[in-house]
């Protein structure tokens, strides 16, 4: 487990934490907002506890087609974002070793 300290303005810290949660090789265990010793308008301080699992860098997504066929795509650095309930966007990198 790693302990990561993130300090900054709220509008910068929140997107960073969202990006961190989306990474397949990083599991965000918990985060704590700490009392900031700086001035109130200086920003926030968040302590994150994460597990770094590089073996999870490649994930296989499965697509089930209407005719029952299943397609498997291995993707590196998969990012998954739930736009709304039941609607997700998946993005990752794929390569062809024979190309």
C-alpha cells in the first residue's frame, strides 16, 4: 500500500483524484481530507491510500454481440468512465505484434 499526499486548489485536486480512480493498475483504497495548515484560500490536502498493481495494466474487455458471438479485446492502460447509470466509456491502447 502506498500513501499519497495531494495538495492544491479544489478545482485541481478533484479531477486528479477522478483520474486516479479510473486507472486499472491503481486501486484507490480510501482517501481522507486533512485539516489544512495553510491559509483557508490556499486549497485542500487529501491523503490517498492506494495499491499499485502493474499486473492489472492489461485488461481484456468482452463484447457480446446480438448473434451470441463474443469478441475479446486486450487493452493496455484501460480507462473506464461511467457517464450515467448503465452508460460507460472504455478507452485503452491495443497493438498488433504481427503488424
